[in-house]
C-alpha cells in the first residue's frame, strides 16, 4: 500500500494557510562528477525529457552517458559556480524570498512562498510536505517556465501529482501552465533590454535565445515553439523593433536529431558575414540565470561570435529577482489565486482565528463523545 503523509502532527481545526510553490528545473549540489552523475541520472531518466523505449534508454543512459557526461558537465558548472553555490539555486531562493515579501506587503493573509527543484534539491515532494506541516490547505504551483513545454512544465505537474497521490488529504491545487504572453512579464523583459541599452547602447541585432527541444516534440503537439514566437512578437512590438532587428533562435541542442531551428550557434556564426558586428542576446525562457545562460551563452557563444568575426557581444541577464520580475510574478499570483480567502485584501486574522477555535471545539466534543 502507498504511504500517506497527510499533515505531520495534524489537528482538526488548525489554522489554514495558502502557499505559492515556485518550481525551477534544478541544479547539481556541487560542480563535481559525482554530483553531476546523481543530478543527470535523475534528470535524464524522466520520460518527459527523453521519449524513447525505457529499456533501451536505460542501457544508453547508464552504459554510456552517465560514464562520460558527468565529468564534462562538472567542468562547465565549475566555470559559473559561486562562493554561495549554484547561481540557479541561489537565484531561485532569492526570487522566492522577494516574492514572499511582495505578497505580504499587498495581502494580510497567511501566504507562504517556497521554491523547489524538479530535479535535485530541494525536491518538490519534501517542500510540499513542509507546506502541509505549516498548514497550507491551498497551493498554487508556479513553474518558472514562461513558455509551456511537456519537457518542463508538464514534468513539474508529474512530480506534484506523484507526491499528492500518496496523501490522505489533498490540498486545493491550482497550476500555472504558462505566462508567455503575460503583459507584466513582457514589460519586465522590455525594461531589462531598455536598461541595457541605456548603459551600453543598441546593438545591430537583439537575439532571443530559447532552450531548444527536439523538433519531433513540436510535431507531436508541444506548443513551446509557438509560445516562444508569441513572446518574441510581443517583445518586438513593445520595443518598437523591425522584424529583422530581433531574431529568435534555439540553443542547447543535444545529439544528432533535428531540434527547433534556427540554432543559436549557427546564427551567431553567420551574422558577422552578413555585416552584423554587434549583437545583444536575451534568453526569455530562463527566469533565473543558470548554466545555459552564463556558460553556454555569455561565455561559449560569446567566444564563438568573436571568432566568427564579430566585434561586440553582450549578454542581457535573466530577470532573476529584479523588481520588475517580482512585480510581474506577484500580479500573476494574485490573479491566479482569486477567490482564495488568504489572498483577499480584507482577510481578517481575528475572524479566521475565531473560526478555527470554533472548529477545534466541535472536534474535541465529537472526540470526547466517542470515547
């Protein structure tokens, strides 16, 4: 039988709270081959990531990939690792902390904000159990992937469902599938670009680089490519750029199969030959800076562009825990959580406490009557 968690030290009539759970992709615990082997083993074992017959894929994963790739990936992570740890881990934690403060400033109710990683630590299951122990009876799950993909957003839902399938009392649950066209998100992106322009001037091209997925996933119905294009179109309109001044590309291709195109690397190789010597690159699909932005774009592709004959390459950081990003997510959360009492402007702590006390009294009487 499955193990049921419920709420540790649960008391009927205990004060209820609401929670916002931010979920990011994940990161290894350290830039070492051992830590990468553990992290990649979890990440690449997810059938949402690699759609292959499981027996065949396990043979490839454990027989080849996890013998070779951890050392290579560890060397890349070492380039971006900080004294505080992984930029993705520290950045996501900072965003959750700032979002908590923003919501507390706008709403008086008991609202908890926590973060989790789909792969690695802190895991989705343990954080959900922590929220249950804190009294969260309503949970809004917000994957930090603006553009929906089965490889990311749906995988978060898988993890949440797998955890809650073992609970006796499942909380009210809401799930944000995407926010690729959200006006405040687009505004936050635009303001980050404009701030960069004020400091460094405008490049000949603004390149938007999204994480790629296999083309066959798109052909099978994944909306990711379309949502990336929609984000780009709205950002182009907001910045008043011509179509040829803002380019959409896709990075992080793995293997020989066809992925979403055009590829970021190929685009940056070709631009200098077309007379484009100055580019600025923004990665709208990444809420927090990570290996794919800090090493792959800001380091490797920077060097690639210069080697191809480019002269100036600038990476525009992810939104991270910036004021605009926090404000955009706070507005999104408040909109998605409408109707939940903890998110109402007029939430009354004294009345909620009195109601909880009354419920506890009724349960105590029922308990005593059954003895």
